[in-house]
């Protein structure tokens, strides 16, 4: 009987500690902003409309395997 009471008290105490840690965590997570920046960086280079695909090889160019992929550079 005493063992069950001690286990219940430990469970309640651990739940209280978890709730307090979640409640007092007011700091913003840097992972959220880092993940958002990573998604933006990955999405920015997906446009291959101006690419020139030449030959047959192992380079991906518009879902085809080509030997060379030539893209023009812009300084806008």
C-alpha cells in the first residue's frame, strides 16, 4: 500500500515539474527561425526556367539526366 502511494506521489511530482517547465519556458526557440530560413533558402533556387540542358549524362535538369546544365547569372 505504501509503495503505491509513493509511486502516485512521484508521478504527480513529475507531472508538476513538466507543467512548470512548459509554463515558464518563455524564450523563443531559435530552431523555428532557423528552420524557416532553411526552407526559404531551399525554395529560392528551384526555378530552372532559364537553364540550358545539353547532352545525356548524370546531372539533373528539369527531371532529365543531362551531361551539362548551363544557367545564366543575373546581377539584379
